[in-house]
């Protein structure tokens, strides 16, 4: 079985979501500190601003190059399924080529994104040897992928 799949995250990876983070994260105590979720996190507003995310050109170029080289590019995101249309529009607007978009199912809305992405992997891929590599920003998710035996390219510090 050849490693023909590349998994790419969206928020913090293909899309710069920094402008949305203050709505859900506590301010950093110091640079690089783990950022906790705010008690008064405004998730509705956080998700409503998806369309305003800026693209990350280098990561988009990497994903597109893998697509053009014949890899199967799968986007895994913890964004709720109800935002599929705005997400697909954003991806199209920024010229991102991919084969499949997997989003958080509504029945998984209370699950941590680590669990959501692991469930996606189990449902869609199953075998780690099918994956060439993953591109992800958040340290906890990077650690999960690596703990599963996958190569993971971390593109940003992602301490939330």
C-alpha cells in the first residue's frame, strides 16, 4: 500500500484565523504560552467570520503542488458541517485544489478537535501507511498525528 494521501488542516494552516481567535481564546500570558478557551467564548461569532480569513499562500502552494503531483489531498477541519458552503466558497476563492473536504459532524459538536480529526481518520483512511504526511498548526493535534505514526509538518506554533 503506497502513501498517496496528504491531509491538510484549514484553520491556522491554509487559512489565517488570527482575527477570530480573541473571540474564543484567553490572551496569552507570555509568548508561546498555551492559550485556554475563554469562559465566555463566542463560538457563533467565531464561526460566522470564516469568510474573512486570509489565505496562507505558502501552505496553499504546498497543497496544490501535492494535488498536481498526484497525491490525494484531503482537508480535515474541526469546522462544523453547517459551514460547508462558506468553507467551499473560501477554498474556491483562494484556488485551493483538493479531493475531499471532511468537516465536524453535528453529532460531534461537543468533541475536542483531536477526537474529531481522529474519528475522521478512522472513518475515511484507516491505515496510517496510506498517508504520505499531514500539514497542521496546533501542537496538540501535531502530537496526535505523530503519535499515530504519521509524518506531520507543523506550519505554525498553534498553542491553543
